[in-house]
C-alpha cells in the first residue's frame, strides 16, 4: 500500500573530529575522549565522584551507562550518569556539555563543569558525539553515529532550524520536555519515535500542552503507551521504516494530541488528559530537509501543565481517523474520496472539542460532515478552506498548516451514526500516488478530541442537528456591529449566547419563543475586547455554533 519508497533517509547521530574512522564503534570514540581529557581527575587512585574513567573500556561502560551518579543533587532528580535515549537525564553529559545545550546545564549542588582547568573543555563535535550516542541508545558496540554529516554541520554547512529555547514553566506541577538536536542530511526526511518515561510522583491531570515546533516539521504527535507496553520498546530513538511502518508503537498506544504547527492547547474547563504514575509517552516527530547542501538541525520543546487528579469532571480522549484506501493518478485533475467513520457498538455519545485534518502536498480540500442515521451525508462541521486558527475562510486548503477547529460548547455526536470525511487531491507529480508515510506519498486522515457524554439510548440523538437553520454571521470578521441570521422550520424556543474561546458565556442576546421563518438579530460588541468569540444558537435545546472575529 505504501508504494513510494524514500531512498535517502538518515537520522544523523553525530560527530567528533574527522580523524576518527567510521568503522570504529561509537562508544570506542567516546571512551577515547574520556581517556584523553578526563583521567587526571577520574583516575584509579582517587577518582572524582567515585568514577574511574581510566579503567578498561568495558569497565568504564558498566560504570556510566544506566549507573547512578554519586552526586546527591543529580541522584535526587533521578538522573543516571548516562541514561540511554535521554540526554537531559544524563548527568555525565551535563557535566561536560560546555553550553552546547543551554537547557541542559548544571544546577545548584551538581558541582563544576568538566574537564576542569587547566584542561580545555570538550569541543562541540565531541559533546555532540556523546549526545547523539545517547539518543541512539548508548550501545557498547556498533557504529551508531554518522560522524561525516555532523562534521559538515559544524564546519559551516548547517541550518539551525530549531524552535527557540523557551523558559521552563513555573506553575506548580508543570514541566518541560526538550528533544534535540536532531540532524537531517541534505534532501532527506525522517520520522522517528522516542520513548519518554515521565516518572510522575502521582497520577495527574493535564489541562494544557504548549508546543514550540521547528520549521520544516511535518507533524508532531504525543502518544501514550498502553499500560505495560513501554517496556517492550527500546530507549533509543526509533526510525520509522517509510515502507513498512516498523519503528512506530502503533497498536500499543493511544493518542494524546497532534500538532502541525506551534500551538498552545488549553483544554476546556472541567476537562483534562489523565496521566498515571506509570505513564510513558511515545513522541513522534516527522522532519524534512529541503536543502541540497546543508545539514538541518532541529530542537522541539513542549510544556505540560497539570492539576491534581479528580479536578476535571471529564477525561479528554483523542484519536486519528484514517482513510488508507486512496489512489491518486498523476493526471493533474481533482480526485475526491469519502469515508464514513462510525462505531455501531458505541455506548456513549462523543462530545467533540477539536477537529483538524491532515494530507500531504497534493491535498487541495478536506471537509468533515455529520453522518445521518441512514448513512447519507449530513451537516458540514469542518471546512478545510479555513485558516489554521479557524477564524476565516481563506479560499484554499493549506496542507502544511491545516485548520484546527474548536467547538464551544462541544458538538454532540452519536458515534453509531458517526462522521464522514471528504478530501480532494490533485496529483501534479511524476508518478501515481498511494497512501504512505513520507511526504512523497499521500495521506487522508483527521484528528479528533472529545469527551464521552451520555449513554446512547434507542433514539438517534443527532437528528436535530440535521434540521439545518442556515446560521450565519455577517460581516465576519467585523468591527463593533454584525448581524446573526438563522431559519426556523417551526415555532421554537430560542436562546442565543456569546462565549469566549474558553467556553465562558459572556452575554445572552435572546431567550424567548419565536415563530417559524427567517430571523435577523443585530449584535453590538463595542464594549468587547477584540478577539475570537463564539455565537451559540440553541433551538429547543439543540446547539448550533458560529465562530466570530471582532477586529477592534
């Protein structure tokens, strides 16, 4: 099914001086660095920190990899001297990294940097070799770092395309996760997974995830391993095979959140993700380098904000709903695919908070509809032509930064009826395209976040939404004044409220019985701050939502 094979895909775990031979094991390079720079203090007679780096290669490996530091401050943080897969929990790297990673320096009580004067600090290439060896799982054997490419990066042929360093969040219970640098060779792309054990002291609720994504990132997804599954996966970065998908944790995880650009996801009040003490994340990042002569280096940061367990009334769930049955001939004409997504055995309603779509470069439109009980297409609830913040219809589909739609109040959907996704592609490339994992293939899927609502009873609880009211707000965006229009097919009790983006009602415009027919309501927002609001029209208790933008 995945026909286009990426021919150049390298995760570049780098580097040291060019005099090293590529056939030599990476750990041997690192052992030689320690021998040349660190044995004055870490000798066999009186080793600093109880660490003898002058011993044999095998003995040094045993004493550093997954070994506890003797420094009390580092030990209290849960660091290892070298923690495979996690440079930020590797105390030995932090001791010698010489400012290469500003977010991974020493803190109070962790002693001085090494090597100590008069010895010179390690070079950036030497530090990078250690860091990338850690990302590769810190193996004792095997050449796991491509030194040639990192030499290219540090010798002036590099693009630092990382998200800027961001301060640690200061809220109680919050923390930051930093990945990188990760290197991508010229005209290449990679998709990797990295296990991240949280080591939480207690079960927590996550009410906000703030992501800072580098340019040339195709997507970043936070997965959560199913209970007990993390132990079956390596601590090293895992490169996903672009043809088979091997390397992912598909089938052993649940999705937390997906990002296609930097975004600050503040979950609605009374909702949260739930992370238990044993939670381990699987972090999935897809990067590509379009440069023909320079190596790309990328960092990624995300801040996690928590609250005590039991605070939220509802757990926020997430999912990826995919259509893999797509074939797009290279005829430069529009090809449309639709797929119904429903669960006939579902027992509880979905209360949808967030929707976003995903294609690759040949996607030209993506829409999502309610699915009627009989299977026909119902009301459209997602328009792919909107901009990333879903504030206005820009007239085209931006596949690199697709719209993210939020529903306030939530959109109630019966999953037995479900949704219908519809995407349009136009293949202007040299070959026919199938569903696949690289940007030379195509995808058709959407991300959904929701809470679980009431138990489904025997009636169709979505039928009312198909009673279209033609809700519109014009002008939109607007300055001070706009008009809300809607149609009633029969007499009804109507309530119209204005909400902020956090779902708080700030104003009630109408609360009355109205006759059937067209209705036009004037809205004056001159006392409101500019920004995004939501107009919610409730017809006999069934809510319809329209996003509005106040410009001043």
